[in-house]
C-alpha cells in the first residue's frame, strides 16, 4: 500500500571519456576532440529509464562550462587542449531520489605521457552502480519494461 518494496534495485553504469588527437593542423587550443559519457554498463539497456537528466560541469575554460543533457545518450562532445576533472550531477525520475554527483578525470594522453604519440583514441572509464534501497513502484515498473 505504501508503494514501496524492500528489494533494492541496482543499475550498473559506466562513466568515461574517449579522446582523439586532431593532428598537427589542429588549432593549439583545440588539439583534441573528446566525449564524456554516462551509460548503462549493459549496452542494451537504456539509462534514461531511471536517469532524468545529467548536468556536466566542465572546466571553466569551456564555453559554456555547464551542459545539461535531458535525453540519452547522456554525453558531451567538445574540443580542447587539456585534461581536467568533470563533475556529473545525475538526476533521477523519482523525486525522492536525491541527485548524486559523480566525478571523472578527462584523459587526453596515454598513461605516463604528455602527448599522444600513437594518435590512438584514449579511453578512461570506470564501472559503478546506482543502488536504490527502497525503489518506488514507478521505478520498478520502468525497469520492468526493459
Ligand atoms: C589545468 N588541467 O589544471 C588544466 C586545465 C583546461 C583545458 C585544462 C578548453 C579549450 C579551450 C580546454 O581544453 N581547457 O581553451 O578552448 O590548468
């Protein structure tokens, strides 16, 4: 009757970035193109069933420094020259679930190098999961439709 269930729900996700060197002809301040993303760990799942929006807070040298993404895929692509820490504020459909903050270090260079000699895309990602200890019936239903 309360609309609650005692079974916790978890949703594994991946937060990460992929960066590509744009080559010698690129402007110095825009030497790399990168994408920062939040997605379900299972590529067949749609994170937007539980995530309402993601606010990406970038380095203040990016214009605009804050990007709000309200539909999947929850990602931001831009160009720049430097690595920095990104904050992602994740908002859920269920208003009882407080927004959470994730952070991600944007990597442009292979580990231990100051330049990307190989020119291969540089990927930095980690797995984690959202856990809802008392998921609402609405959330439960949305996840059941998968
Ligand atoms: C630092 N890690 O601590 C550096 C900041 C900021 C990079 C790097 C912006 C692009 C542009 C950009 O790449 N910023 O300037 O057009 O100082």
